[in-house]
C-alpha cells in the first residue's frame, strides 16, 4: 500500500456534518467507484456532481449555493456528491468523467448523457458567493435540464 492510498485525510467527526449538509437535501452520497459508475456510467439524462470539500469556499459558497439551487423548479435528473480527501477512490472515478477539466476541490459538474456540459471549478466558487453559485447552477439547469411536468 502506498502512502497515498491510506486512510482518509480528514477525521469523520469533521467531515460527516459537511457531508450531511448535502445529504439532508436529498443529494445522493457516492462513496465508492462502483457507486459512481452506476450513476455516471449510465450516460443518460442529467446528473449534477458535487465534489465536496472541507475548505472554506465549500462551506461558505459551494454547499450553500447548491442548497439554494436545489430550490429551483428545474433540476437535474440526479444530484450526487463525492467527498474529496475522504472518499478518494470515488472522487477519482467521478473526476475521470470530467473530461477536459483539472481536478479541483470543491468542484461542481453538470453532465448530460455522460458529457460535462457545465463546470464550476474552485476558481469559480471561491471568487463568488452562495447566491452567485446558485445563479450559475440554476442557469445551467434551465439550459440543460428538462422542465418539470405540468400538473
């Protein structure tokens, strides 16, 4: 086992509350490469992938921005998360689907039929606020996701 494949770099006591910020909103938590492949490998529909992180811009901008965006009437078919520095293999697998983008934490990708159609990288998140992240996400949802059915 190499030094880089050891236990998660952050203690669970620190990361679980950060993870719950998303899962309590209904975001699916993917912790293994197989779980990532089951969702992203299907290459059907729209999937928002949130690469969660312990950094300040994830706490102040990314997670609150995602929470606001999830109140929008138009949403992706699936919304999932992986946690950088914690579920390393799942994160690496998710990033393998982000063709043309360098890894960053946090990072938020919208995939449509298996291809990245929108990406917020750390540089887009840390220079923004939660409302700005939400606006960027909802604009992408409006462009790439199907509107909800009218009742």
